[in-house]
C-alpha cells in the first residue's frame, strides 16, 4: 500500500470508528505498514488515560497542575495554541534530524499550524491519535490530516514543560490560585 493510501485509511479509521477499542484490529488489518499500539505496562506510556498528542510529547499527560488547569478551563490545555505559544516565545529548541536524542519531539504541521506531536525513539515515533491509543510508527505512518511538514525539538522534560504551560495559562488570564485544588498540588521535579 502506498503511504498516501495508508495515511488516508488510518485517518478514516480514526474519524469513522468511534469504538477506540477496535482501532488496533482495524489498523492491524491494513497491509504493509509498521504501526503498532503501545502495550499496557510500556514504560513510555503515561499513567493518565486522558491526554492528547501534545500533552504526551511535552510530558504533561501526568502533570497534576496541567490537569487541574485544563479541567477547570477547558479551552486552556496542551493544544496547538499552547504549542504555537512555545514556538513564538522560544520555549522549544529546534534541532536537526541528525542531532536527535531518544525522547526528543517531532511536531507535525499543516499550513504552518501545529497539528500533532510525538516522541522520537530511534527511527520510530510514539504518538497519541485522538482519544484512543498511543501508537509506535514510522515518521509518516499517521493520519493524513496531521500534515506532511515536520520539525524536531529537544525534549523539555516534565518540570520545564509544566512551568511553560503554567506561564501560558497565566498569559491567557488564568489566576492559578483560583483553580480548585491547585495550591495543594506539588510541582513536578
């Protein structure tokens, strides 16, 4: 199967099949690809269940402070607006492909807008697709809607990513002391 056909087929499954428990079997039935769901217990998998590709790639999936803010302010979370903020304000260090380290970040773009992100592990990417699984895949074995342009960035780490997110939230008018339970939440190290 050609890559464009694969990307369309995978995208169709992700958008048309609402039962995410069926995604792995449906994608597995497509010939000629290397996409695999990450198994339970994989150490690269966050403890949290609800997060998006940016939250995973930026190590925010398990951040209690991120979760508290995103839960209380549903329009302020680790989304493309946050990634655009990081890019605009120098919060991410861009690197060349030959300089990548394990766990660095790939961000996918469509029309210059960030649409998706993953973590690099050798020649493989791990990324979250929609509400479902974390997937291990080749760089462009992703839904076509995520775009065809990529840029690479040094991993931030949980602490710096959380700090950057909290600054972003404050720039959007969030008064952190008013977030329910926030003062009691410890910062990530």
